[in-house]
C-alpha cells in the first residue's frame, strides 16, 4: 500500500509541475494596428496604446507585419514606446 501511495504522490507532483511549466512557458502575440510582435510575458498595456493580445497559435492575417523587440513596451507607428 505504501508503494501505491508513493506512486500516486509522484504522479500528482509530476502533473502539477507539468501544468506550471506550460503556464509559464506560454507566449503571446501582441498587436498594435497591423504591427505585431511576440512576447513571453503578459503585460497590462496602457488603454491608449490600443493593444490586442492573441495566443501564440493565432493565425496572423496576410496584412500583419511582425516587428520583434525585447523588453516591456509596444509599437506606436514606427516607434517602440517603453514604460
């Protein structure tokens, strides 16, 4: 009986770790008008930035342009705005 409990505990711990890993590893696609970029983090963007957030599996329209940039911020036209 003790072996069964250990097995169940190990499976539960492994499942919990897998769930936490998948939650922290999720990326997103963030768009400002037709300019989008990938982000590994979720931010609360200013309302006036008019940002739309999609999950990483979102199929981008052909008119979307991807511009990657590191750090916290967003594209406003051709300018990267940080805060």
